């Protein structure tokens, strides 16, 4: 099913909202993408890693003599050697005593943690050398369960930190106690979101080359993260202008996890240490067990207070998040949900306790939605429980609790204003697209035959904009309020337009975004516009494409730059025509006097700007170039002392309707229907928006039904390969029907909002709600993901 | 490390090299021939990103040794376009349907689907899904890929 842009959109814009082929796609189908592992340099050497075999152990000896004797091996580096000459990697919490380095020091804190790095002329030789290195360990007791980690008597992951609890804070927004006391009904629930991740098909890869002649470290990496060059420079102790990260590298998927900061610091160290360019391309095992790329691993306790109609007055949410051995930025994934803590519902007060614990597992990292998917899962399952308690259906409970369209901008208890939306209308569209009443007849008929069938409904707020103010929310010493994005645009003497952006892309279509918006503002065919990715020294401030933010912030920066140049060109034309700028206007790509007596074409204006200084308005600088840097709309404010904060500026919305059938004999789940309605404000490219949503749904199906990093009792990862860690193939993802709705944001230049994470945030909730509806005749349910066939068979006994 | 001479016809061009016995076909294509369109995602035969054609049959080049391809005709994604610039009908359909995002799995998807359309010029939806089930895409949710193969079939890509 193809999404048609709303007719209003087509009238308003020439390119925005119309079907256009994404410009990036051409190079990829030709096999001409340029990924990090494709970068070659003269004398390039390669890295392989010796991992820890134990979840927790003291490293007593390392014997690398046989490895060093192997022809082609340049050398090895151990943790103590590296640690003596680098600073710890950045943690975003204040957690003294928790030091994170690329290689383990005296203690290995999880099975798979990197212990030794080998550098050789070929990857295969480096791997041979890994097999020849003998590491002696003295095993220590490990803690693997997040609740066990709360126990002060549990084995200490970082003995120099007071406990395994890295963060614990209870926020109270509004009159929670009074609301609970006044509510006729309460319900306590518990949910488990097991450890999974986005697992891009490209593993992390980074190549670095240190040039002593210029004291410059060049880095090519498959990276998607903010503050990447800064963290490399800090850890290696070199000036920030001594690090050049090349963002003209195609990134083979990320969805949050392509952080690779320890990888980059390691190869940055190795290239300086050995004096040769060094490349590290994770193999799948290194990626899965030691890449520090697992996602949230959470327990939720949710208590709701509501009335007899199921209208929710207040929520108490406690979440324990297992960060693994090194938390990095991951605890902040409990911070972002603060900005949408009530979902789409008009809930008056909330108590939210966030607890981060450390365990002997690989470190957690950002995953699509930055923590919102688990939180939305807990919220939506709670809504279904309330519906059953008061005896209304899943659609009605949501209707009764939705924030109403006239209430925007709507401030939720935790202080964030939602910009715009029409949740009842979008939900109604989803129900109509799914033909809900027909599905209900199907379910009744199926159940009459003894089959196990259910319908799930879920909604989701998708915050967009990437105001990472949760840094300040979770750390009083972090006063960062600036989360900029930028665009540089120039028009050359032939009139050709080029733009430069300061980030790498991992499939989001930023070149299409920028060229479409420039084409729209300039009234020029977007395919004639060149968009390139700057390196970190040439580029302007950027916070990277996280948090569904680029349509909003890069979009606004692009429009801002284009409007500025257009204004300059009009002034040039007017001056050359001997008129005031106010007497002239743009007609397509030509500036005309309003009395139609004279005009200057695009090319004439470009030539005046570049070649004929004598015809430029006095004082104007030659050429046609500008830059535009934006702060996130509505950003720039620190949280209040009680933790109220304006998180992201824009709030997309989606509603999913899912029908499933479960085989009683095998527990296998099949989809009867998957329909959703989606509202991300003004759509810029319909195919890209659709792809982002459908891809998020597929990823959410994986989280709901298949994907889990499972550790054995000794803390060894059992799901290390793609044969064990199951990702959905084309057989596991159903046909998804989708319809768009458009509620523009009042806070962006064209009304656009974010897209990219919402499908993943909604789908696990929708699928498990459908499963629970199917299981309801058995008087049972599931409260965790992933839900396996065995889980279902047990409950259907 | 023992090395063996191989002669392989890659994208219509005969190449002769001496390769270590343990070198995978994927590494041979990428590192020896600089055909980096073939991507390596898992190195254990699951993800399908490294799919190429050997004597017209789609195979995973990460779990085939280069020496096993001695004497064979190998086609990579770089060989799909007749001149390296013009898109084949299937490549064109992938762009038209936006059957990709990050582009990493795309070469393998294209090779799998090209083989399907050659065998079955007008496949059903189920046949398309069966053929592509050995290739994992993490970006798209597959729907736009399936649509692209359907579009290419309608455009006569399999003729």
C-alpha cells in the first residue's frame, strides 16, 4: 500500500511531500556505496581482539611471545599499556570509580571484554596471533541479574564505586499521593524487557591514520553518535582540532548503536603507537559479545490509579535498567522517556523512579527510540490491563484517556509541551484501515472454532528533535543546553547549488532531505543540487542524526540557509536593476521588478556575485555562500530542580492495530492483519517516511518475538551469532498497511516532525497486546519480550 | 600458508591470481579485486549481504573459498549494470520503490532477486518472499523490497 501525500501538501509545495527518488539510492544499487570497511590506505594494518573468557576475572598474566614471533604481526597492546597513555572514555553520569577504557586493565568485567589488541599486516594474521596469546585469569564472582545487582551483598562490578547502583532518583510530578488516595481503583503490574539491540548488518568499522607531520588524526568510521570527535580527542589527549572525522562514509545501518567510541579510541591509539594506519572491522562475534552495543534491559513496576470508567489519574513507574559493565551514555535512556512519560494520555500526575545498575555483561548503548520503546511497552500494556479491569475494549480505553486535539500545546506532568496532534483521529484512521469490526467478527468466529486469535491496539508518542537535555536531567554537573545542527550552502558562478552537512548518514536519506528542501525554497530541481558530508574540521556544529531529529533541525537549518541566500540574491538583482529590494520579487528562479520593467536571471545573479564586484551592492562580500546553525526548537532551558523539563520539541504519533493467531500445537504466531496510522506532521519524502515506519515495525517485531541476548549462568553470551540471535526475515514480517495523517508542528519551518523510531516504539506493545487478547480465554497473559513459542505453549496448556 | 593459482571470470573479465587456500571468495573480491560492492555482514552464512552469483547461482561468498571458484564465472553487484552507470530494471525498481535505506544488504538482495527473476520471470509474492528469506535487511521491513521485485518483474527484468 502506497502512502499518498495529503492533497493540501501537494498544493502547498512543488517538491516537499511529493514522490521523489531518494538520491542516495542510486549509488547503493550500483554497489558504489563507500562504507568504512571499504576505505583503503597505503600500509594499512589490521586489528583483532583477544576477548575475556570470563564474566569477571582478575587478569594475572599475558603471554604474547608466540604471537609476536608470527610473521606479519606488528605488535600487541594490553590494557595496562593503553591505560597508561589514554584517559577514560566519557561517562555521562557522575560515577567516580567506574572507569571505562577500550581494553580491560587488571580486571575483566564481562565475557567478551577486550583484553589484548593485535596489529598485523592482514586481518587473518591478526586472528592467528589472537589464538597464540595466552591470558591467565583468576575468576571472580559475577553479578548478572539486575535485581540481584541492587543487593548490597552482590559481587561488586566496580569495587571503587560504592555499590552496583549507578543512578537512582525518584521524580514526583504533580499530586501523585492525593490522586492515588482519591482514585477508586488501582492496579499494580510488572514487565520485563529483555536485552536486545538493533544489530545492523554492517558491524562497527573504523580506520585511523596519524600523520606526525601535521599532528592530525584522520578517522573514517561507521558512526552515528553525537560528540564523537570530542570524545576521541579527550581520550587520546590531543586537541579537538587535531582530530578529523570523515563523515563522507556510508554507514551500514545503526538505529542508535553505531557509537564505537572505544573502537575509535583504540585504533587512534594504535596508529599513533605503531606509526601505521590501522583498521578495525569487527567480526560478528566481536560485535555481539564485546561491541558494547546491547540495548535496554529493563524491569518495570507500574501502578496506575484510575476511576471506574478507566480514566487514568496517576501513575507510579519504577524501572531498573541493567547497563552492563560500562554504562557510557546508556542510563540516559531512562531520561528521554521523561519527555513522553504519559504517552498520548491526559494523566495528571506521575511518580517515576529510575535506577541504573551495573552487571557483568557487555555495556549497553543507545537503541532506536533511546529508551522509549520499553517505556511505551509498559505503558500500553498497563492501559490494556485497566481496560480489562473496567470492562471496556482496547480502543475505548485509549479514546477515554487521549489528550484531545484542542488541548495543544499540551504540557505533560513532567514539564514537556507536546506541540500538536489529533490522536483520536489517527486512531480512528488505523481502526478504519484495519477494518476493526471485520477483525472482531473474524476473532469471534476463530474462537468459536477453538482457535487462538487476538487483536492488539497500541499508540505511541514519538518525540523528535534531539534535545539531549536528559544529560542535565540526570547529572546536576552537566549544564549543556545546546544541541545544534547546521547546513552550509553555496551557489557557484555557474549557478549550481551545493550544500555541506556535518554528519554521516546511516540510511536516513539526509542528502534527499537537504536537496528537496533547497529545491523547494530555490524553486530548482532537487536532483541538480549536490549535497556532501563534511569532515568534522570543515563542518559546523552538529549533534548527529539521533533522536529522529534531522527533518526538524537539519531541515530548519537548510531552509534557513536557503532563505538567507535567496534574500541576498534578490538584493544583488535589485541593486543591479537600480531598484530597492522591496520593488523586486522572485518569479521562479528570476528576480523581476514589480512593474515588470526588468529582470535578472539566476545565472546572471550568480555571475554578478562571483565575477562583477563593481555591480555588487556596496559592502556585500563576493560570492554566494552562507551557513545556518540552529538550536533545537524550544531548547535551551535547564530542567527545574524537581526534574521538569522541555524535552524534544516535536511529537509524532502513531496508532497500530494488529490481529494475530497462535497455533495451539506449536505456539507459532501468525499475523492476520497489521495496520497503522501515522502522523509526523508535514511529510518531506513519502517513500522515506514509509520506509522508516515499516522498518521500525519489523525491528519491533524482532524485539517482540525473537531477539534476545541470552547469558548462561556463568555470564557467557549464548546468542553470539546470527544463527542464535534471531532477526526477522521477510517471512516473519507481515504485510503492513499504512495511512498518513498530517498535523503540522507549529515549531518547525514547514510543520515537519521526526520519524524513524515510532514504529519500533509501538510495535512490541501492539504485538504483545494482541497476544494477550488471544490468551485472554485462557485467563493468562505475557508481560515480557521477546515472547517465544514456548512461552505461548506454556500459557495455552 | 599454502597459496594456489586461480583463474576466475568476474563480471565478464578473466582474472588470474594466487590466493591463500583460506581466503574467502568475499575477501578475494573485496581485497584482491577491490570490488567492494560485495558486503560482509556476518561471515557465517546467515545474513546474505555477501551474495554473488557463481555460474549463475546465488551463493554466499563469505563461506566459499576463492579457490573453490577457480574456473567459475562470478557475477557481483558491480556486474548487474551493463555499463556501470545505467541501472538494470531491477536496480531501477529498487530506487523507484526505495527498497533500501542504508544500502548495506542491498547488493545481496539484488543478487538474490536477479537470480529469482531469471528463473521465474513473474514470481508470486510468496515466491519472492521465499527467495529473499536468506537475506536479512534491518532497515526496510522488506515491504518496499518485495514491491521492487514485483515492479521489476512487471517491467520485464526477468526476460
